[in-house]
C-alpha cells in the first residue's frame, strides 16, 4: 500500500469518525496502524475514538503512543488530558494542559479545562485565574463564565457566581448547564421561586436530564414544601434510570409527606433490600421513617457518609493539645431560629455553666429576625455565621477558635454541615439531638442517648461511642410559653362534643398500619374525631380518602393549620389523647403535647427514632402510657377513650409531674450533659480513646 493509499484510508476513517460511526472508523484506524504502526494521526484519532466511546484508559494508552511519535502536537496532549480527567486523575490532566499551553499559549479551551482540573484539586484561586485567562482570550466564552461561576459558588461567593451564570446565559440562552447552575445558586440565596423558573428552563431544553429533575424535586419539597408537585419529577427519574442514586427513597419520602401510600409496602421492601445490598437508594433521614432495623439504619448512614462525606485524608486537628481555663463547646446547627431544635435547646444554652464552659455557636442557617434568634444569640460567647463559608473555611474558623468539643445538632437533618465534621476541626466531635441514629462516620466520637433509645445490647449498631444520660437524652426548655387563652372547640374546627384523638406528627411519620389502628378507634368510639396537623395541602385530601376507604366519614378527620407555637401549645388542651406513630415516634411534638398537658400514648419501636416517646414518658413519670406492641397500644387507646375517669387520672398525674419530674427540668439535664462533656474531655486529656460510658 502506498502512502497515498494510507491517506485515502485515513480520509475515509475521519469521515466515519465525524459521522459518529465509531466502530467503522476504528476498523480503518487499526488497518492503517497494521501497515504503519507509527502513524501519528491514526494513533491519536484511535485514542479519541476510545475516549468518545467511554474507554478512557485505553484512550490514554493510544494517545500516549501518538505523543511518543510526535510530542509537539498540542491537540494530542489536550485529548490526553480530557481522558485523564475522565478517570479522575486531575493532577496528571493538569500537567497535560500545562504542556498544551506551552505549545499553544492562546488556547482558550485548554485554560477552561485546566481550570476544571484545578477545581477538582481544590485549588479554587488558581482555577478562577485559569477561567479568567480563557475569558481574556475569548471574551464571549460561555463555558468559561459557567465554570467560573461554579468555582465562585463552591467558595460561597454566590452573588458573584450568579452574575457569572447570567453572563453565560446572555451569550448562550440555551445553555442547559448554566440554567441549572443558576437555579442552584438562586436556591442557596433563598430565591426559591426564581430558582424554580431556572430549573423549568433547563428541563424544557433537556427533558430527560435526571439530575435536573432531582434538583427541582428536592427544591419543591425541601424549600417550597410542595411535596405533591415534586412526586412526578422523581417518578420520571426512575423511569429514566431505576437505579438513580437516592431517587427511590426520595420518591417514597415525597409520597409519605403527602400520605400518598401507593405501593407503600412494595417500595419500602425495595428500599430496605437496596440498603442491605449496599446501594445508594435512600437518604438516611428518609430511611428512618420506614426502617425497623438499627443495623439497616447504620448501613444506610455508612453508605451515605462514604458517598457524600468521607473523612478528610488530612484532618485539621492533628493531635495538638488545647490549654484553656474553660472547656470550649462548639454547637453547629442550621436551625438557630424559630425551629424545633431551638425550642428544645434554648434553655440549655442559657443555663450552661459559663464559669466552666465557653460557648460558641456556628450557624449554618439564617437570621429570621424572631425572638428565638435574639434569645439564642445572647446565650453564646461567640455567634459565628458559617452559612456562606465553604466546608474547609468553616472548619478552619472552628479550628482557629480551638474548640474542644464540637457538637453536631443536625446530623443528616435540615441545614446540615456534616462536611465540616469530616475535616475533623476539633479533638472531640459529638452527634446529638437532630439525627436520632448513627452518622456511620468514624470522625464522630460520641452519640448522646439514654438506655431506652439505645439499649445496651444494640451498641454495635452505632459507629459512635454511646453516652448514656440518666433520665432522657432529649433536652427540653421549661420556659416555652403557652398562650393564656385556650381557643374554643369551634375555633379549632372541632365538634362541640366527642372524644378528640390527635397526632400532630409530621405527615411523613404516618403509615398505613398506624392509620388502620386509628380508623378502627374512630369506628369503635362513637362521635370521636382524629385531629391532625395539615403540613401540606395533599395530606387532608389523601387521608380523608384513606379514611373513607376504611369506613370513616371524611369530616371525622380534622386538620389543624399552622399557628404560632404558644397558640399551638394552648390549643392542645382541647385534645384528649395523643396517638403516637411508628416506626418514627413523635419527638419535639411529644414534648409539646406533654408540656401542654396532653397525654401521649406510644408503642416502643425497634430503633432509636421509634423509642423517643417512651424515653420522654419515662422521664415525666408516665410509663403506663408506653405499650410493647400495637395490639396493646390499640387496646389501651380504646380503654382510655371509653373510661373518662382513667383518662382524668392520667391528665392529673401529668399536670403534677410536669414541673417535678426530670423531663422538663432543664437545669437537671444541663448538669448531666455537662458531666458527660467533662468525662469526654478528661478521657481525651489523659490520652484515652472515646469509650461508651454512663452519667450517674
């Protein structure tokens, strides 16, 4: 074959390549190389075919063979770098891009991809400079503006990131990735309706992009509480990809928020099976509402931690000793405002012994301007806003303050910052209150519990060491105000007569099995009603339909709208008996009911979240309201509904115990928790590892 024949064959191969006929092109490239093994173009383009068909390691091998023939062709180094990035070798890719730019200094695309490699290497300032260099060469480079925005967003410079995305979209209005990135930025700025518009634009341009639909669904649910509108997004994603990370769990959680129980048992079993197979099938918070296995809860958290929040290879705290006159406590939360976590903890923060402890708040939330926010800010020596700081910068702020014990009040709930804990900025790190399960992370040293929520025989289901408090693990604030006026039954939407069962849990805690029991109780107690919290518009519609299917008239389900906390506590005086849920109990909601004088009936579950109400009832001296199985739960509920005298005795006992038993004795709890912190710190000072212990 003559050189002319080789060139003809190469021309045909390139034509196939450009048409996307990769197998045909590959055959011809290989044919050329069989005759001319050092043919640069065939080696290089065969590598490109491998890259374009997802065979990245082979692509690198072929392109490197081409480079060995001619090391001075910039495009070969550029394509090698792309393949290296595809197999997550950003440092090697960076070296290739640098070689490209030595050969072709004005190659704007190389500067953009070089910036991507630097971003992957966590070198944001250099990445930004690389994008800016690309834009100096090519001012209308939309991709550079988009990627520049992403580095700014990572650095929590969100307003600047948004401006960069906007510029990208001015240059390229149909730039799908920029629309989605703009949506994420707007969401972080709490401009939720605008974010939704951007997601809608991205989906209109590319309806089958699963990631965008997941993000839109999460925005609709998490921030706008439009759970019913979020459901179709997750259904669509699962049609596209039945194994899409966490989508199946999110779909079930959205449906549970709406009490939409279609295929509930089937979906629950599929998610449980997925967790046991090690799949990324469900977020840990959503899994708590369906799982009855502490072993599965641990597995779910471990999967999530390994995927999203792996331990830093180089922790910030590396063993140095802090020497302070007081133990420095750092509380990390996204809920320092009018929110359930703060309703429980405000009194604790105020009562902490400031002669022995120095308190720091690290706030990942926002200032809602409410009285709770002002109360919390006054309780801390230092109130640090980390909401706009990247994980590393936030962790360094904590490290600079030489925090001794860092307490995570969120875990995998709410506006959490687990990524900070993964960087280990403090010598001791504690999982407390917000997430009633293990975080499955070896960088968390302790979890605060009691012997009811974590029986001693189940310690192996927790990656943390257990701190057992003597009464209950859950702090309560004894200064929560209750409105002086109790509304009338009519004002609350209740009938003038009849027994009032109630359950003010979040709707995702309701399950078909519990609802079956509640409907049987309504049918058995003439004139009774079930009073529930209407957390979203779909709840009332779906539960009334479910009740009617079980023979209960829709009007016997009454739904309470959101009111101020003091008014909500006051209206609970109209209830007769609070019916708890399984597998996820009432937590703050149970404390609210007991504080308002409303007896809570619970059934002990098999996991931490399913045992909290039992812990609270023990601490308020009402263990007789704790049942061991659902049959006994139903029997006792029916007995109390029919025996006004027995219920009156319980209410009187609760009224007497409320201010004398440990549950609402915030100062007693404070002493126990501080004793736990002292033990933790003493062990650390003596060079002893974290170990399970009980506070006497």
